[in-house]
């Protein structure tokens, strides 16, 4: 499934981007340009640990692009990473793998009804 992004018109400067089943397929330039990353929430319905990887890059390739940030989440766990004040980016490219090493491109081993959901708050 692809990311779905909700923007609050001009009332608030924030955007919420949600992917109900992230894989090792890279979503390129998620926010269509620069912004600030405030929060990453990972809901891992998988029976193995998962690593969400984000590159501050217009383009990225799972397994060959070194991510700027790696967010782990334990098997069958939920973890929210808050970034006080946020961190600026030029572009966000996002994917998930089964292993932490930056060069890994192994798809998370989700099977059956297992999914890995991710929510990003940007501005």
C-alpha cells in the first residue's frame, strides 16, 4: 500500500503521512520537497523486528542508499519517535527492512495478516 498524506489546509502547517503496509519498496520524495520531520510512529504487527529507514534524498534505493535515520520497532510492538523541534529535510524517501544495517534490502517478513504501519508527522 502507498502512503496517504493529509494536510490541514492553511490552518496548521503539519502533514500526516500514513502507510498501512510499508515494505522495502522505497517511497521517493514523500513530501514533494523540503520540510521538517517531527514524529515517526511504527506499528509492527510482524513477528520479527523491523527497521524503518528514511533518507534525506530525492531518490533512494533500498540496499544501496544509506539512510539518514533508522527507526527500529520490536516484533509485535508499537513505538513512537518524537523529534522535539523537528529536524529539517530537503526530501524524504522512506522504506523498511528486516535488518538494521544500512545496506540491507531484505523485505520485512510479514506474512498472512501481519502488517507494518508507519505514520509520519511533518511540517
